[in-house]
């Protein structure tokens, strides 16, 4: 019988199978992977409890080193090779439980071998202020494009060049907004204070003392999403972070209106300024927020609730959506329960590979590419400074394997993260400007594609 055979597996076989399972957890054998690799194959004879001899063969691809970036144009960016893991197991003694994983890469990324050049353009700075900052997710409101930054650390009084800023803390806000220009290296900071001779930004999403919030609370937002083009009204998704005192509290929604032609937060929703409790639900909108150009929906992605803390499961992404006109009605949101169960009004309470839509991208930005005829997601993975793009025909996935377009060099061993797309600079999609955070500096790339609509 099958049951007794499972209990009699030798420890050696169990250990080997555990390693194989770990290798398979995030690998689709039919798809290209996101690392350049060389195969290593090992073969070990095994004996099943029935006495039959079998062979377990494991082929594993090890990533090769990607050269560090220098500020220049590269005609051949990093290419992505296949990475596979194959296993030969006994056919009669090892039944397996079917695990649905909707996050596995699928298909072929059309960008593979279709990138002409990647040019490092430089650092993005403001022409009317000076600070160090992170994030900078782009969004449109009233016909103009804006960046939403996270922590914004002011330069010292009078300093106009952030690279000449002396060490020390000179003041900060937890988020800010800037107007984007036709030059991806130049932004115009909004909400400036009265500092002389160089003003600094004030906080965009206000903290509310009645809710127990202080100026130490984080309000890192993702993209500004337009809900009414005629009136210039938008919605901003953010995560309330109580830091050491309370940790991650909840994912919230702010109403943004044009006041004297300047985007202004006029209302925060929820009894305590947030809707989705980080202790119970996914942190919707904290990782990605996107006003879909191809539909009437806004799509928001976030990580799992706080009680999921192990590294592997912490990096899954969960999806919700709402019609843009209903963005301020919590009851109008739908939650994605995976390809098998689809969209539901019921708030997701299962957090696993079946209900997640992707794994391991960190914060990033999605846009529709007319040039490629699909959605592109710009991200930097979890660590390492590599800049990736993956694609999908539908926002529910499946997403293709990543194509690495660049390797950033961390400044002073700092963190490199948060991929941002600037599609407004070339609506044809033939080129794409990308930015990311490198130790509180915003670096900018320009990608020129070959190929085109599939």
C-alpha cells in the first residue's frame, strides 16, 4: 500500500527531496529564468522501501556574476538564460500533493534579446529645493504627471547640491510630491516651506494627532491614480507605519484634488485613516498602484499581513481592484482569490501561492506598452541592485520571467530598490525611462527597445 511506503522512506531520500522541493518552489521548468546560469548535475543512487533501485538526478543552474554598472551606454545589456531543475523519482512509491502556484513565471518575455541600448542618464534632482529622497512613483492628474516620494531628507540650510550636503540630520518629512517635467532628471518640488535661502518640502499626506499619529509615522505612497479626469481628482494609496511604537498599522486611501492647480490631500478615509488592517489583511496599494489604461479599473497590490513574517512567504503579492469612479467606496473593491476562484467581493483571508499573483518584486510600477502590446512591470527584485522588467497580458498574471536590463552599484553600500516607470516621456513605447532609489538618491536610465508589437 502507498501509505506505509511513505512512512518507510529512508532519511537520505527525505533530505534530498527537501532540497529538490526548495529548488522547485519558484521555478517553472518550461520558462526562461531571470539569471544567467551554468548547470551543475549530481546523480545519487537510492533504494526504495520495496528494494527497487532508482536514481534521483538534480540539475541546478547557478547564477553567474553580472558586471557592476558604470554611468555609460551599453549596447548589449545582460541577457537571461534558461534555468531548470529536473527530477527523476520512483513512479510507484512517491505520490505527491498537488500545490497550486499561480506566481510561477510563464511564457516568454518579449523583451528578451530585444533591448538595443540602456543608458544611465544621471541623478534626478529638484530645481527649486534640495533633499535626499526615495521612491518617486509616477502618476497623472489633470493632464500633468507627478512623483510621489517617500522619506524626504532635507539638505542642510543653504545647500543646493545634495552631493555637497554635510553629514548629519537636517530635518525631513515622511512623504512628498513633485511635478515631473520633460527632463527626467529634473522635478519641481511642491509644498515648500519658508526656509531661506533654500526652501524644503512639507509633508504631502498629513498625519492626524487625534488618531495617535506623529511626525515619526511613515506614509510611503505608491502611484497617484486619477479617478476623474474632468475635475482632476485622484486617489493615493499609502501604508501607515508606526515604526518602532506600533509597526505597520494599515493600508489607507487618500482623496487628492487640485487646489490652485496643486494636488492636495483633502481627505483620508477610514476611522483611523486606513482601511485594510495590516494585522489581518494584505497591505493593498503598498507595493503597486496602477490606473489601468485598458479598462475602468485601478489595480492595487500589497504584501501579506503582519503575522506572516518568514522571508519566503513575506514576499508574495496579493491583488485587489476597484472601478476608478468608486475608489472611495470600500465596499466596491474586489479581491483576487487566484486563477481558480477569481475575483470576489469577500476580502482575501488566504495567503499562499494559489491566491498570490507574483513573488519577489518589492515595490515597482506597471504600465501598458503600446509598443509591446502588453503590460510591463519595472522592479528591482528583493536585493542586489539589478533592474528587471517582466510582462503580462493580464494584470492577474501569469507574468513572464524577468529580463534584467541593468545592474546598479549601491552608493556607500546602501539599499537599491523601487523600480519606477516614466512612460509619459515616450507614448510610442519605443523607449522607456526608468528610475530607482539608490541610497536615497534617484538614479535614471533610458531603455531603447528593438523588436516591437508581438
